[in-house]
C-alpha cells in the first residue's frame, strides 16, 4: 500500500527553488505607483479639479516611464521574468 504522503510528488521543482529563495528576502521598498506625483509635488499644486486630473494623468505617464526603464534591468537579469513588477 502506498503512503498518502508521497513527499517526492510534493517536492518543489529545482527550477522553483531559486525563485522562492529570492522571494523570501525581497526588499521591494515603497510602492510609488499610486502616489508618485503626490509625494513629489508640493501640496500647493493640489486642490483644483482640473489640475488634479492633469496630475493624475502625469502620474500614470511617469509610472509607465519608470516601468519601461526597469525593462532594461530585467533584460540583463535572466532570473527575473519579463512581466514581473517585483524589481526596484
């Protein structure tokens, strides 16, 4: 009779072990994606509806630019997936 706990069937793949090691001590820092412009600009710039909408669009633009620059970093680091956002 077989045991219900077949440890060899539940073992992590050798390819996933380095990934889990990277994930355990991940220091991602501050998540800037929603607050980039509000943390960068003076509070004097906020309060007007038109200006707030424009700053929100600029926030999306700057986050896109920063993420596209991170693709360069991911290109030369083969251990990180191309669509990963878990990189500083």
